[in-house]
DNA sequence: ATTCTGACTTGGG
DNA sequence: CCCCAAGCCAGAA
C-alpha cells in the first residue's frame, strides 16, 4: 500500500525550477495510473509545507483547480519565482520544464 | 464494516 | 487540437 507519506516523499525530490505531472509522480511512487491519488495526497498538505507541492501540475502543463480558493494564484507566483515560464494560455511548456529523474 | 469523494490520466473518436 | 468514458484507491465520515 502506498500512503500519502510516500507520495510526499516523491514530491520532495522534484528540483527547484522543474515540474512533474501527477501521472509522473504516481509512477515514481509505484502506483501508475493512479494520478488522482496524488492530488488527494497533496490536498492534505498545509500551504506552508516544506514539501514543494507547487511543482506538481497536470498533464497539459496547467495548474489544476482545487477547493482552497486562491491557492492557484499562489502556485503561479511560486513557480514564477523559481524561473518557470508560462505561455500565453497560462500553460508551462513541459518539454522544457518537466523534471527528468536521473538525467 | 460500508460509502463517498477527489490538485488526474489515458485512449479513442 | 478538443471532448468523453472509464479506471483507480486511501482516507474521512
């Protein structure tokens, strides 16, 4: 069984200035195909968590909507501070910023 | 114990 | 490129 804790451990490995998709995190955590659980695990984190939750985005390179209002804006700011660039449609060019482990 | 709920992905059209 | 249906399961109630 893979718990929230283990998912958090994977997210903690995403380097500054790069992003990972939910599906990617799911694979690295050993639960391919269960992307939804990543979001659920992250939603359990406080905004000031040491876990870099802001580096996880959906497969289109967009910031996913969530229940806690305003958090998307915070995520957008945090990523820009790390040097992530968004295109006109508020999407991150994944080929350029997606994290590639052990590369 | 059982039911309901999600920060999603993927393949097919 | 966009849209849809199906799949997935830990945690909270």
